[in-house]
């Protein structure tokens, strides 16, 4: 397993991309709109996602601001098989928040589990 990205919800995507790229020197690696889900994902970082951990900026089209406590999203881990990983985690006493399956408005197989403090961790299938 390896850490893939940390997700942050943002109220103004362009402003956030400018900050991370112009102020912190990251690069916009990819961006995609999901009209059916009414959100946009932008991935930023210092290097290619295949070898580096990055930040996922999530812009929900109908939300222009968040309280600090709701701005944090999750940590993501890449796994070979999301279905098997959730089954194994469950057998070891882990709490599964969302069973393995395609993401909302997409095809990537994901699941969510919860750590002992209640923080969500996303499992993403290897491509």
C-alpha cells in the first residue's frame, strides 16, 4: 500500500489552484468535471502521481464555503483489489463506511473505511 493523495474541499477552485501552484510551486496535474455529480476534481502536486503523493481539490458546484471542520476529506491508499481489501479489513475488525464499488459519477472502484478516531480512509483500486 502507499498514500496516493489527501482531499480538501474548496469553495473557489480557481483561487485554490492559483494558491497551490503560484504560492506553493505545485503543478496542476489533472482536472475533471463530473456534471452528473455536480463536482470538479483537480489534482495538484510536486511530481507525477505515479511516484508522488498529491492533493486532490474537490469543488462541489453548489457549495462556496466550508467550516474548517468540514474542509478535510480523507487520506487515500492504493490497493490491488478494493473488494478483497475491504473484506480483509472487515475481518480484522475494521469498520467499512462504504462498500467497494464504482465512485459517484465515475467508474473507478473505491471504498471507505474508518480509523479508530473516526477519520475516513479511501481505498482506490490500482489501474
